[in-house]
């Protein structure tokens, strides 16, 4: 594959990934204020931690998708890349469910589906290019933690979520 094609591909996967991030962020414009009003467990991280963590995770996700694409192209890596795109959509939906629409139960169901989709994406990426699967492991760890936080916050705030 030509170097210019590789660079274009990387820019494409970064653009797609961060477009999904922006869509989720759009629903989260007042997230810090809302988060501050919630009853939170003692182990909940400060709101200021989420932005930097998600930025790093989205960058790693984009690189993972690019590596899978670069290894086999769209046709060869189609199942893995389609899973990746679906989990991106489910990821963006979570922000709308939790922060935008304040539907804690549906946000929790969404994040459980997201965990399954990310696990499937990790497996398919690892079969395509092992490092691509490894790059998604921190993302899986974070959303697993986030699912526990989502559940705890939802249950502790029945009037708000």
C-alpha cells in the first residue's frame, strides 16, 4: 500500500472515530454540571478526568481501526471494521441516553451491549492484526469501569436518571 494511501486511511479512521466522539460530546455539553449534582460513589473519578481519558482512548481506537484496515483493506477486514463502526455508534448513543436524555437504565443497557461489541471487535481485530486488538484493551477496561459507575449512579439517583 502506498504511503499516501496509508496516511489518508489513518486520517479517515481518526476522522470517523473523533466524529463519533464529537457526536457523544454534543450530548454531554452540560455533563460536568449534571455530574456534580449526582449522588456519586466514593470511587467515582472527578469530572475533569473523563475528557483526557476519552481523548487518549479514541486516539488508540482510531489507530487500532487503521491497523486492521491497513493489514487487509476494507474487503479483507470488513467484519472487524463493521463491528468497530457499530460499537462507535453504540458508544455515542450512551452519552445521549445518560447525559442528554437522562435515561440511566437505558444507558446501562447500552453500555452492556457496548462491552459485548467491544469484546467482539477486539477478537476480530486481533485475528486481523494482533496489536490492533491490544490497543482496544484499555477501552474495554474503561467502559467496564464505566458500566459499574453507570449502574451505581443510576441506582443512587432515581429522581434524576
